[in-house]
C-alpha cells in the first residue's frame, strides 16, 4: 500500500507540473502549432471520456453495488457522477470569467505583446495561475485516487491531464513574461500553479476517505468520472476548436479513445 501511495503521488506530481511544459514552449520556442495543440487536446479528451464512462463509472457501480445492492448502488453511482460534474461546474462559476483558464481569450504572444499595461498583464498572469491552481485540486484527486485503485489506469489519466495542463501553463507564462520580461518569473509562476494538483490530491484523498469510509472508493471513482467528462466537454474540446482546427481535434478524440481502449484490452 505504501508503494501505491508513492506511485500515486508521483503520477499526480508529474501531471501537475506539466504546466511547466507550457511555459517552456513560450519561453524557448515562442510559437506552437495550432493543429498539434488541437490534436493533443482532442487526444486528451478522448482518453478521459473513454476512461470515465468505460472504466471508472463501471468500477464505481461494482463497488457501490456490492455495498448497497444493485439498485441503490446504481443510484449512488449516478448521484456521485453528477456530483463530480456539479463540483467542477461550481469551481468554474466561482472563478471570474476574465481570469478563468477555461475562458482565456487568446494564447498567442502576438495578441498579448504590447496590447496591455505591464500591471494588467501581470494581474492576468497571477489570476490565471490562481484559477488554475483551484482547478487542479479535483484533477489531482482524480489522478491520485485512480492510481491508488489501478496504477495502470492512473498512469493513463496522468498523461491525459498532463497534456491538458500544457495550454494552462501557456496561459500563465505569456502575460507574466511580457509584464516582467523575466523568463524565470514566468516559468516559476507556471510551475507553482501546477503544484496544487499533488497537494490537493493528498489533502482531498485523506479528507474524503475519512468522511466516506467503506463507500469512499466507489463514490470518488464516479465523482472523478464526472469531473473528467466535464473538463473534456467544457475545456478541452472547445479549446481545441478555438486554437486549432475541427478535424485534428476530432481525430485526436478518436485516437485517444482507441489507444485507451486497446491498452485496457491488452492489460
């Protein structure tokens, strides 16, 4: 069990710190391919949707059905699933749209360079980092709990969440870099926003396990499924459409589902 804790935390840490990859893209290359971004985000959404509906939701039904019977187990699974959706939706609602990483307008350097005051850009970067940190809490729980239950599944979720954290890192790094002209400040703010993921995972895991006891795993698995479906539909796919192109995004979704499906079949 101790090994599972270490592995789960490590996977969550890697997923969270993927925001640093986004800042690296900004600071080292200063350009990225919209088509590649769209395909990557679509792939991440495909992985997360497939895992959520085929693996996590089904596992939650089995766990809760074993505890409460088939009918009540299905009901609790359904409630937990929509509870996860409600949780992440409330977080979105509480974060003002101007600073919400789901609502960032244009991630291009050309758009931001010289269009706002340094103070305004710095505020945008700080608020984006704060908002991303808030969003990373439930994502961290998703990765941590999944890895505790099934290390292979947890690794797949960590990769999917890590991919979708890359544009969030871009959203933090660009305004801070142009406000301060400091590569190190842009990088570290982006990196720190990702640390909320492993911290939130550990805190959330122990708090929720204390509250739910025997039914904890099934409820969290269903809740995590809801969170990931919401993130995919509300964030990943719209972002892929906005900054990339339609067909690469859809191809990425299908590829993500196929890769995840065949990998689960092999394992």
